[in-house]
């Protein structure tokens, strides 16, 4: 099951009746099966969540030893091309509820920290999220959203 769609301009998650997916083919399949049970009208997602960023430049992720918590350094995420990319908000007007987050402003001050590699955690503040950092920032958010 896909946690969401990553199209280069933002991260979107559709939550459907009884099934949660960001994959368009699975969405159609799920909606067809839900239509048979009568729980969700065909083509109508229950909830749509969109995360996007407008920050240009490089993102900054800090690394920590997973066991000891010792700081291991940081990386600037991005390159000359991706540092110029800004995301756009997108709403699904057919969804029963839609939530849109501009990460670096709506979630400013919030940070995420989770596994980045073997034995290494990564941490990033919302204000540091650029085009390349958005998938890392939204990963755990999407996983939590899929569990609800």
C-alpha cells in the first residue's frame, strides 16, 4: 500500500472508506469495492491531506547516533536545480474533508526525527524543509495518518 503520491510539488494522502491509499489505481479499486458495500460513494474520498513547501534553497537535516543520541553532523539537501523548486497546494474538492499544510509556515517550529539509515536518525525542522526534504519530513506523518 502506498502512503501517498509524491509528484515533485507536494505530498498528498487520500484516505478512503475502509482503505487508505495514495495510489490512484488502488483508489479506484477501493472505491469500487466500497460502493458495493455502500460505505462510500464512488469517487468520493473521505479525507484528503496535502503537504507542500514553498521554501527555496537547501534543506538542512541533522544526523544522530540512534542508540546514544550523539550528533553526527548534518547535510544540506538539494542541488542547483532542486533548490529552485517550490511546491503548490492542491485540494481535492471531492473529498469530504480536506486539510492543506504549507510545511515551513503552518508547521513552523515542529520537527521530525526518525530513522534515516542503519543506526542513524535524521532530524529536520519544518522551516528547513525544501523540495528534497519533503519526503523525509512527511514520512512518519503519513504513517500515523494511515493508522488513524
